[in-house]
C-alpha cells in the first residue's frame, strides 16, 4: 500500500516531547490514513488517537500499534470532545461535514491546527480572521476531490502562467468508480465512501462557465446522459457538473477563462439511471414512510402509490430498480420514520456494497486548453488508482494520504502557511504531490497541439 523504502520526512531529532495526532472518524475513508499515521509513529515521536462512535471499528483500524489507541465517545459531548482536542497537537476530522464547524470552533478556542477533506463553508469562513489572529492553520479540501484535484491542477496552471501562457478552457473530472473487473451490476457502481453523500449528490445544483456563458443548473437538470468524456484506456464516462465551479476561478487565477467546469464522473448508465431516480422522487427528503416491519418491495409500492408514478421506464432502468430491491419481499427495512432518500440509501448500502475482494477505482482527468508562444495546445493529465480490496480502497488511499502527508509536513514545520487554507499554493502541492507519487498516486500527461 505504501512505499516504505523511500521516506520523504526525517525523524524529529529536536523533539523530546511526543506529538499527539487526533483523528475523528474511522469509517470507509480513514483506513489508509490510519495506516499512514501509524507508520509515521515508527520513525517520529508521535502518538495517534482514533476516535469513532463505533469502538470496535476504531480498534480494528488501529490494530496492535504501539503508539496508537482507539477511543469512543459521543462527539456531541463538549467535555469529552474538548478533553481529547486539548491533548492534541493536530486534529484531523473525517466526521460528517455538518459536524466540522463544532470541531473547528474547539480547535480555535484551544489553539490547535485542523485538517479535513471537506469543502470550506460559510460557517468556517466566518472564523477566518480569528484563525489568522491565533496563528493557526485550518487546511480544508485536503482529500481527493476536493484536494488532489486542486493540487494537480494548480501545478499545471502555475507552470503555464509562469511561461507567459494563457488558459482558454479548464475542465476537471473526477469519479470514485468500480474497477472494470469488479463491475457486476446494472448501476456499474459500488459504495466506497459515505453512502448518504452519494444519495444526496447534486442536490445543491451547479454553477459553471462554458464558452463564455455562465450556467446555473438545478438538481433536476444535472444528470444529462449526453455528457461524455473519454478516459485514456478506459473508454467513455458520463459526467455531471459539480457544485459551484465558478467560486474557484479566482483561487485558480482563471477569472478570464472561457470555460471552467469541475465535474463528477459516473458510468453513462449510472447517469441515465440517476436521472430516473430523481424523476421518480426517490431522493425526496421528507420523512413520510413508516418503515418498521416493511420490506423494500412494500415501501417501493407505497412510494409509487403516494406519487401516482406511471413513468414508462427503459429496460435498463427497470433492471436497475429491480437490483435495488423494487421486488425484494425479503429485505426488511425497519428504520422508523424515513424519507424516500433514507430508504434509497438503505437499498444502496445493502445492494451496492463492495464485496471483500472487489476493487474500486479513482479516475481524475484535467483537460486544459492554453496558448503559449503563439501555439494553442491541450494538456490532458490523467490519474487512475485501483484499490486492493474492499478495505484498502482507492478512495481511502486518495482521500487519506493527502491528509496524512499534510499533517506530517505541518508537524515537522515544513508548511508555514497559516489561516484558513485550501491546497492551491506551491508550499502545499509540491511536497504533497511528490509524496503521493512515491505512494503510487501518479498523473500521466499528454500535450497535443490544436
């Protein structure tokens, strides 16, 4: 999993006091991060604490490591949370996004640096001035997407700008997918990260620019089966625009670019299937179904009756719904009062789980059109990472390693930036991309003159 023979970081020779790393969350995305942090304790004077609501899960992830421990407590308990944050030198949060602000406020009060893979939001932006005043670094968007996408894109963008080039078009695609050898269902998808985020993906709509025109699209418009991009060696994949792309134009120094789109990749049949899911109102978040003692088949029938759905479905769509349990009279939900989205999430967790030997796959592609020395070129920078199995996944590797590497850099005083940051500066992306490369996260680039 990790390249153990080529460490980038030296032992902390000057440190007599053990550094404490606190990680909130031991779920699907944490596996490789925990392995990385524990590996560092063998050569650095660190102690790692992994906190999760599920103690057994956290214990499994920590194993028998000498300088690591697993703990469990209610993260909403202020006293317990503060006790562990107080003892930490750096905090990493893989909690659900809505809980980050609670941890961020504690870290600010207790003067602790904070890392997370999640997007910056208005709540943490309101703390920006206080973070700077306290000489702290809160490094957000330090995972895969967002994270590796920022760093790999900025490496190319900065290089073009430094050679007096101008960028005409920027498209960045990323998807957490299933490897072809493990693709065995009509959705061409299996869950390698938070299933709730999968079910609710796209709800915020999207804002992007194409050929000089700005587009705002609602949730119902995003999943267009006609949007395709060819991935080198992997054929064509569908994409949908991801959130507010245009909020990044100034951060990327691309305000004048004619096209700026950040997207999520899925199999084309997933895209068409999700369009059906939306039209069938299966992602509605209104709690209105008593699921106790009821099967998936009965709950699907209740949903059809409630909305009087008579939409004519394609053969593929029918196969997809049948796979999720539309006629499953055996699987009982029993989750109390639920929304259609809750029931859909339950179905996803049961029907689209990774089997032990399954391999997931991360694919990222930047397509950047630019002018340089009178010539117009397009650079395509592609990343493909496959997981080892259902635990050591490509998703866990690409989300977790950037966080672990950044924690290492900060604890060793190799990153001196402070304030609320995302990894778009050279101080972040040069050392992190180099260490990722050592661990098998490698981009391959082609440049074509247009």
